[in-house]
């Protein structure tokens, strides 16, 4: 029963590039959401399936986009010459955390709202900080960091405070 009411968002190589699709949890009803020559990747679906965030190079470099599933409308969430990738949509669908190379070759984690974007940097240590994922209640963000010498999982509050290592 759970699989029948679950929506899964994924990327698939179609017609020579990456596109974003959804399907039901039982594997049925595949729906292609993007169709263009850009590389649309790393979809993140909000609880309730009203919005989806993804990264795309459709503007020339990798930025974060939001797609509203009820209308199919797509809006650009970030706009920066550095790559913004691996978005994680908050459980309520209002914010997106993402990995960005705005400060050089080592990524940091940023967060912004979907409707009125204004990215805020959450990590500041010069080590690899990336691949963010929200806690189910939206109060914390888990991420991968090598600030302790090797890549491990860390957790911080959604505002970037209180970072602590949870795997060793």
C-alpha cells in the first residue's frame, strides 16, 4: 500500500542527455518532467510532492531550479557563475540546501528560499562540505564533510550552527 502512494523522482539518460522523471513507488506511471538538451540532474522532491528542485546547466553553468508539479512551471532559484549542484528541498518545500563552488574548488553548503531566493552560506571551513539532506522535521541538515581528515557524515542545525560529526 505504501508503494502505491509514494512518488519517486529520478534522473534518466534520455535522447543523449539527463532528464528528470517521476514514477509511483510501485514502478508504474513514469512521467518525464523535463525535455531539453540541458543536463537536468539530482532531483529532490518535497513532502507532498508539490515541488521539486534539481540542478541544470540549461543557463550555461550549473544552477538550481524549482519545478512545480501541479503546473509544470520551472523557475531558476540560483544564478551564479560557479556551479550550484546537488539540491535538497526542505520537507515543507520552501527552502533548498545545495552544494556550491562559489568560494573556489572546495564546495560549501548554502540554503535559500524557493520563492524569493537569496542564498546564505552555512559552512565556512575550506574543507569539502556537500551533499546536504534535510531531517524529516526540517530542523537539521546532514551533509558529507572531510573536515576531520576523511569524508564522514555531519549534522548541523538548519541555520548552519552546531555542526557535529556523527560517523567516524
